[in-house]
């Protein structure tokens, strides 16, 4: 860490002169009127057009935005926030502690880079934060004459296209990735929504680029398979017995060790059939050999069924709600309605829980987050916790992490872990600690790892008579309000570790949230409240009145909070109580980081037990032996020094293992990515070309030539096969009149040239025929060619994705001696890809040469309609009909002026 700090300090030292230049311009911009500031945007754009670089105009641009932030939001970026903004502009990761104002920092580089006109994407972890930040920060951009867009789930194409066309676009990582995939499935170029990948600022960069990078994004279409086999496999699995162990020993003969039908490995989260389970399956399905290739489908279904029973836990991994299975996010503890596990796991759980079984899906398009975000010309990110993952950021994304100093010194006290022998002993200690804090007025934020554990602790606190709030799985906007008030005197808030991330916990309470809450109680609409919290120029009487109300309420609550905040400080500040160590040190640090913002006092402590999953599954046997010999009762804490090394070692092993998994996913996807880029690039060329006649002509020549060489060019002549493929597609029938004996004396190069010319003549005659058909558009043939080619590309690409998945599975099951599996995947995958390209060409040529004119609509349609979007081995988002988000007359104007729509752009509509 010392070396790392010295690296960060060196990087910060390099940008200090630029920070000084920005601060020196403060008075210049403070003296400007609002209109003069707006006009300065045009001046900076002109400077760029005249040859200046972004670095040249950075001091002026940052100083301008700093003043705009102050005028519009009442928040003036500190010196350290200017540092963070410069690092983001440089394409780096700025580690800034909680409460240092990362959302405000993004306005500086976003404005600067948006001046190029190429677009800036600000990426958040959920729709709520994207909407909140786009509305609040959008007022700053609008004040300076730039437009802001918002990308969230459920928008239609027109809304998304408009949002991506804005100077600065806020959106979630999922939606940005899905839009990229969808853009490469459209059949008309006008339906594309994204306009390139220029510069991305990723908020909570560790969450998006590390935690969510384990599984690829997937767009799926409906599959044709029946769900009956899931029901049968479930009936079979219900009759089976299981044995749960910490970790399967690959060297042991598990069939001899265990009498049960399958073994559950808790550490690897897998379920494996024993010989007893295999025999039971064979008897149930009346088959002789479960391992035989013809029984692969049954084998897959029974394995999925035992995983649903042995590994997937109700109220931990998923819940049953309104007759359907709803996934629980393992990182946030939130529910994820509409998402589905794939590879049949969701259907297996549906069968297990006796709810309606939905059909399995088929992959249409897929990409990893790593390969999506590496497409940006410049990528940057910000978070409170990135240093522990510096190696991964450098290796995968070529991003370095620079730690930005805090605005005020950090005085939070991080206490040693309190470790107990049993979970019961730990829970008793947790309740006693919460009671102690509550009685002296010290607010407590309790971090739990799952919904069921937060609810269990809540019931214990209820019995103990401790009033508290619970934050889990309820993904609504009140979440931010509850978290914002978690710093009030004596407050106790139980939360899953990551819930409410992105909202500051202020000691004594948050006056802004209190004022907004009071305004809602007064019946004031949210849209008007949003306008009331700004300070840009307006003459709207309703907005001015709302601003006066907000200011009055804000000052009142601020006054009330001051003595309460002081009492909280005297009580020790916010106490962070972790109920378990997470697999990742970074997640633990995120929880700690909720306390001690802006120099506030605070405390943090983790309460652990030897029965916690982390220590039970990954702690060493020596550690367990030592603690057993101590003979401590469950209420006596164990000296944490005995355990700290084991805990750290366990976390390091898991982190290394998770990094290896993510790298493995990426290694395979890098092979797919090269193929994806080729196919998507060629598809776009077809989409954007008005006339692909030359492309079709080349395809015909290549197709005939390749087929001729393979079937007629060698010693073995396969005339019948060639004839069956091209008879009727080539104009001159005499071309097929030769016998195999005659072919031996013919100059084959000349004959090949004749066949190619004959095929091209057939093509030209089709062209002429279409041009002369009454009622058909003059360019009908060009449109039909494009339809045929696009449909073949999409169909073959879908097949290719399945083939590559099967190849990966085959290579995994059949390890090659002394052979690198990824190298095998790359080599064999290249052959499969070449075959796909050849198949696209062959099918397109045959269809173009055989097409007949019919007077009917030539509207293009997608080969496969997406039904869901989600994650490999994870979850999917079921598509809902898009709804139009029409701007109301009293809503804030989308242009960002700060005025109501009816008093701004809406005036043109009414006129």
C-alpha cells in the first residue's frame, strides 16, 4: 500500500499546476452573467475547431463548470474534486472516498469532453441513479447550453436515439450493453440508437467492471423445446438423497465414500451425481447408459434438477412471488423481477417450487462487459474502493488507479473484528452492541449478506425492543430517503451490504431530503420539487414560489439538524456493524466507507463466527483446531489476531479465484469478440450501403469458384453433387451436359470461368426481370438482396453462437493432453467461423439466384425476436412493451433550461 500511495501521490503532484490554473480563474467566471457563461460554451467549441486540444481548454472549461455547479446546484467542487475530474478526463480510475462528491466530479470531464460533439456516456449501476443524476446534473449542462439524455429499461427506439444523440447521456451498464447488441440486430439502419463509443465515465467502476464482469450479457429468443423433461427430471431428483460437503476431493472415489445419490460441494456451488444417482436416473427414464451421447439431454436436465435442489436456496438465491421465481441479486440483496437464470436452471427451480414452467430460450446475441467497455476510445471510472483490484484494472482495461486525497482528514476508527465460536454467540454480541449504541444515541448501519439474514436479525431486534428500519430487496426510491436518514440520533438501519450505495449518510439527518419530504406532504409534484431545488434563471411564478418553499424548509431543517448532528458526533458518529466478512475485501471496505464522510467521526467493526460461510468453507483446518482446543463458550470472543491472517488469506484466495474466473470468461470471449467484430462490421456495411449489387456479384463468383474447386477441381469428380446444388440456378443448361469422362479432357479453368459467367448472367436476367414487373419498385431487387443477406447473417450467427458454446463445453469435457484449451477453442472456432461465412455466402447466392418476382411488401423482419436479456449462468431480463415517456406540460423542459416545458420548447408546440 505504501508503494501504491507513493504512486498516487506522484500522479496527484503532476496535476497540481492545472488545479491551480482552474482556481485562479474563479473570479473571472464569478463575475459573468448567466448568459455570458452560456455563450462561453460556444467560445470553447470554436477554440477546439480552430485546433486547440481538450487539455488546452481544460482549465477554462473546469472553472466554468465549477461556477455553474455553484449557481445551479449550490455545490462548488472542492480542490480534491477538481483533481478527480482531471484524472477522469485522462482516462483513469479516481478512487474517492464516500461523501467526497463523485457525482459532482463527473460534471467537469463530462462537459469538457462533450464539447467535441462526439458524446459522453456516464454509466451508473441502476436506473434510479441514472435518472437521479441525469435530472440533477442535467440542469448544470442545460445551464451551459449542452443537452442531457437518459437511457433506462423500457424506452422505445425513438426515445433512446434522442438520448444517445444528446451531448451527455446517463444510463446503466446493462442497458448500454444491450443497446449495442440490439443495434447489431436491426434490419434498418434508421432503427439503430447508439452513435459510437467515444468517452465513458463509469460510476462505481469496481461494481460494474469487476463484480458484474463474471457473466456475459445475453439477448435471447424463444426456444422451441418442450418443458415436459423439466417436470420428469424434477420428479426423479425429488426421490434422490444428497450429501453436503465443504469441498469435493477430486482424487477420492466419491462413489465408495458416499451412499447418497448426489454430492453437493458448498464451496464450488456444484452438485454431482454418484453411481447410485446415475443408476436411479437410468431406472427412472428406462435407459441403459446415462452417459451415452443419445442421453445427453436427459443428463443435462437431471444435473440441472439436482443443482436446483442442492445448491439454489429459496429466500437466499431467489424468492417465490406471485407464482413466479424472482432472482435475488447476490451483491445488493435486491430483487430482480423479470430476470431469469439460463441453461435451464430457472425452469428447474420452477419445477422444484411447483410454479408454471416457462420455455427455455435461445441465445441471439452476447458480449461481456469487458469487451463492451473496451470499445470506448477513452474509458474512466470512479469509486471509493478500487485499490485492491488495481491489478485487474490494469490487466483487463489498461486503467490505472489513482487515490485522490480526502477533502478533510479521515478520523473513522476501524476496530478489530469480534470473532465468536458460534452464530448464536455472534448474534447475541451484535444485539448487545446495537443496544449500547442506540441507548447513547449513536446511529448504527448494520450490513448483512442476504435477505434472509437481514430479516432474521430484524426479528431478533424486534424481540429485544430495538426500533429499526430494514432495507432489503425493495427497489424503490424511498431507499435513498431511508439511507439518507440513517445518520439520525439513535437510528438503527439494517441493510444488505450494497443497498443504498450512491446516497450519502449525513450525521443528524439530511435537510434536503427532509425538505423534499415535507413538500410532497404539501401535495407538490416531484417534477416541481426537482425544479425547486435548482437556481438557474427563471421567471415562472410557480417555480419561484416552490423555490422559496424549499429554501424555507431546507433552512428550517438545517437549523434543527445542527444540534442533533453535534449530539451524534459526540456519541461517536455513524457505527458500521458488519455481520459477516464478504468474499471480497473491497465489499467490506465499501461498507466501512459509509461512515466517516467529510471528516465526520465514525466507527466500524465486523462481528464474525467460525460458522460463517467464509470461515467454514475457506478457513484452514488448523485454525479450527486451535479454536476448539481453547474451549471457549459461545459468548466469549476469540482473539482476532489468531484469525486475521486466516480471514485475509481466505479473502485473497477467493479474490484470486474470482479474478481467474473473470479472466477465463474474457479469454474465451476474446476469441468470440474477434469473430463478433468481423460479423458486426460486415453486417453494418450491408445495412449502410444502398446498393449491394457488387457485393452479391463477388459472392456469386466466390461461391461458384469454391464449389467448383472442392467438387470438380480434384481427382475425384463429384458432378452429381455440384449439379444438384446449381442446376436451375445457372442460365445455360448445357453447362451440366458433360459426363464425368468428358470432364477429364476439358480445361477446367475455362469451364469454371464459363460457369461463373453463366451464373452472373442468371443474376443479371433476374435484375432485368424485376425491373420490368409492373407494380414493383425500381430498386426492388436491391432491397430483396439486402433482406436475404441480412437474414442469412442473423440466422447463421445464431447457429454459430450455439456451435461455439458446444465447442467450449466439448473442450472442457475432453481435456487434451499438453494442449491449451483456449488455443484449441481459438483454432477450432476459426474453422467453424470460416464455415459460417461460407454458409452465409452459399445460402445467399442460392436464394438470390432462385428468387422470383412477386408484387408484395418487401419489409425486412428480424430472424429472431428477442424475448429476454440477461446474463450467462445468471439472470435474464424479460422484455416488456416499450412505453412512450411523453413530456408533460408542467415537467422540466428536456433541453435543460430549468424552465417548465410549457414555458420553453412546449411554447412552439402550442403555437
